[in-house]
C-alpha cells in the first residue's frame, strides 16, 4: 500500500512539473488517501500484535 502511495506521489510531482495541474492534484489526493489507509492498517496491526503477545 505504501508502495502505491509513493508511486502516485511521484506521478503527481512529475505531472506538476510538466504543468498538468488536474492530474497532479488527483494523483496527490490518491497518494494522501492511500498513505492514511496505510497508517491506519499499520497501527491496527501493531496494536493487534501487542495484544496477542501479552497472553496471560
């Protein structure tokens, strides 16, 4: 997921350099959404791993 967010970020940067504002903003928005989803899933996985490791 983080890989795709970075790809969309690079696409947004390249599109911005060449003056394609619509494509750049759309790619940047997709990259932001994917990054937030990645962070949420990462935190959930870390909490689940911490709770699974503390078996009484």
